[in-house]
C-alpha cells in the first residue's frame, strides 16, 4: 500500500509527526550553528579584552626590556582565573618585531628568544601570517587542521610598536564546551518531541475521525442506497457547526433527497405497471369476453337439446368449467368496486367463515375468529366479503398443517379494521416490494391475482392495506373508512 493511500487516521498524524520532527531538527541545526558562531565570537571578544589590558601594561615593560616584569604580567591571568573555564586561555606569549619569543607564560614550551616558526606547524603558520599581514589591530587566526585558536594584538603606543601579544585557546576545549551545549539542546528537543508527538497523534486521529465516518457513510449509501440505517448514522454524530458540520448536514440533506427520489421512482414504476396492466386488461376484455360468451351460449344450446351421448356430455362439462374459469380470471382483471344496495352485516362475515371452514379443517388448522361489528356497517358487503375471502384463502394456502390463523374485525376510529394473521415463514424483502402486483404468486399454486384484486378494491374504497412479518407470522391489516375520508398511506 502506498503512503498516500493510508487512512486519514494514520496519514494526518504521520505527516504531522514528520513535520514536527523536521521542524525541530531544522530549528535545532540553526540554533546550534548560531550557538557555534556566538561561542567563537565570545571567545575572541574575551581574548581581545584581556589582550588590550595586557598590551597596555606590557608596553613600558618591553620598552625597558624588563623580562621578569613581562613574565609576571603574562602569568597574572593564570593565577587570577579559575582553570576549569572552557574559555580559559591556554597560553600567552609575546614576540618581538623579528617574530622571536620575548616572554611566555610557559617558558618550557615557548623558550625566550626562540624563533616562532621553529616551535611547530601551528606556530610556523602563525609566524608566516604575522610577517605577511600588517598587525595594526586585533586579529584572530583560525588555521585549518590546527589544534588552537590564536588572537594577536599589537603592543604599541603613540604609533610605536614594540612587539605582538599572542593569546592561544585550545580547540579541543572549545569543542568540548560546544558539544556540551549541543547535547543539552538535543535533550531539550527530544523532550519537546516526546511531549508533542503523542498530542499530535491524538489530535490528528481526533480530527480525522469525522472525515473517516463521513466517508464510511457515503460508501454505505453507494453500496446499500439511501435507506441505510445503522451504517449511515444520525445527524447528532457530529454536533459542531464548523466546515465538517456543514458537510454532515449536506450529507444528511442529500440522503433525504435521495430517499424521496427513490420513493418517487418506485411509485412511478408501480403506477406505470398498473397502467400497463389496465391497458392489458381492457384488451383482454375486448378480445376474450365476446367470443367467450358466444362459446358458453353455444354449450348451453347443445346441452338444452339433450341429444348428446354420455361422453359428449362429459366433454361439454369440462369445456364449460374451463370457459367459466377463463371468465372468472378476466373478471378478476377487470375488478371494480361497485356501490351495493346492501350494507355489510355481521352475517356476511360469518358467511365467509362458513365458506373457508372446509379448507381449514382439511389442513387441521386452528382458526381464531374475533368479530365485533354493529348490526350494519356503511360499506358494500360484496366488496368486503371478497377482500376477506382472498386474504383467508392465501392464509390457508401459506399456513402449514396444524398451524394457526387469526381474524379480527371491528370498528376503530371511524374505520372498519380487518386483521388476518397466519403462521408462516417471513416474506423476503424483494418479494414484499411486488406483493400487491398482479400475476405475482409466492406459492406453489395460484395465479397471483388475489392480493392484487384486494388491493384494487381497497384503493377504490379509499382505504389502505399493509403487510408485515414478525415472530413467525405474516399479518395483513386493512382499514376501510366509513365516510368519504381516505387513509394517509397504503403500505405494501
């Protein structure tokens, strides 16, 4: 996996850590370079101040060629200062105009009247520089690969130079001081990084978590559609009103609009299907009913003559039953709710129980019947009977042998409430979407028109029908308004 493909929960803290470490190292390098220059500058300034004092004191001594007094003067700094200071002077000596040692604090290494170039490579380069460069002011010498730093000052007064004062510092002691300072800086930087990096990882992951959550929700919408529930979360998951909060609000608005669009598309598809079925039914009625009626009339005429043989009579009976089945199917396709002169009564519901009872007993099923209706209900009896018969036939067919079926009928809030429940396996979601469409059967037998016919009757009566599954039961609930008011929705 490439670095840029990592999750924001790792990428933001990782890049933040790289930035913190790089910034700390850069700042530390700049500060160390600045500290090195400052330390060297302090060394030269300190040497120059000491040299000016010594030069002023040494001038009359060198003028009178007082060697012992000069030795006491160059020895004085080593007696007065602490020897553990890294900026301590390592040696102080004076050379005459011929670049010979006149006096030194350490005569063993820098003997009097010794030629400076004969005392080692560092002193040879110093002697060459003193001869070639005019020494009218304080000068610092930092020779490459040298073990010392040198500061040289002219011993002069009134334009007369009687010698040169040289102060040397150990490069090793200087670097020891600088490395000690660098080590302290590194330790401080390491402590700062150790404190900031955990905070960076915490805040980086804290800031990335809403973005990761929003990406997960968008993936859920792309994969499962806008009706995702747990995967899409809720509006309160990010309560702040910053830019991320606006993104979450925009996401919820988009999801709501997608849900509305999906519902509209489903309703349009269902409407188009029903319209197509209506046109198909009209064509079937036109093309089938007329010849069908003619054939039934012809069969009645043949039966009325009484001259047919027994075999012909059986054949005509089979033809008549088949043609009537075709006629019933066409009538189901062209179902319309017609106003009836007779209103619904409890006896109509009892008739349905009487008609369905043989089917129930045949499968040893248990039928629970709870009906509480007034003496008359302002609804067409034939339509209500047909709805109840269709639902009960489907329930008997879908229920196993010995299973339970329950029927409830009563008046609730100005509506006739019918409830048919039966023991059965739950209906699959993809089947539930097309439950009330014609010619869609979910059983081994049947033409799939019973629920569609019931749905059409309920719609024409201004009612609503809903199906649900749970606890090993399939339930159908119908509400039919007793007045002109209609139900709020129809659930399929």
